[in-house]
């Protein structure tokens, strides 16, 4: 967690155009030591991030008007310590030819179980 997070609250941002999915994932990830914010696209997510640091972002790979890689780059620029998890239905551009992620992003392949998402959020917290 970042040094700016004095209350020891793990801050999660979910960016997805599908309201039902983002609210379902948010409900799963909410906990006493974890705050969760949701945004419906890249523009609203970046507006939020300009004034609110986060620890991890779950980003839909198929956002309209912005690539997941572009948004991941912007998130890392605004919150360098943050983990970015891209939720993708197929192998995305985040992987290099050797199968490693680029730009500090991770990929959560769809369909995924919410247990996998929760486990990934918790593993980001411990790094």
C-alpha cells in the first residue's frame, strides 16, 4: 500500500461499462479494510484518479474509446504504486511475445470466477 494511505485502507477502482458486472464485482470486493469505487469508462476513471489515489484497478479490456493498455499507462502515471488488472476475454496486447505482461499490468481472463478476482486483489495487496 502507498505511503499516502494512512488509514490502512486498500483502495480498489473498477472500470467497466457493464453496470451489472461492475456492481457485482464491487460488492464482492468491498470489505472493512477495502474501499471500492466504480466508474463506467476511461474518462470518468481518469477524472477520479486525478484526486484519489488507488492501490489496484480492475479494467475491462473492451472499453469504448480507450485501449486497456492506454488506460493502464495513465493509471500507472497517476498512481505509480497501483496494480492494474485487465479483465479480458482473449489474450490481449498486454502480453509480450514471451508471455510476460508489459507495463505492470496483469490479466484476468474471462470468464473468471469472482473467487479468482478476490484472490488476485488480495495478492496485489501483499506485493
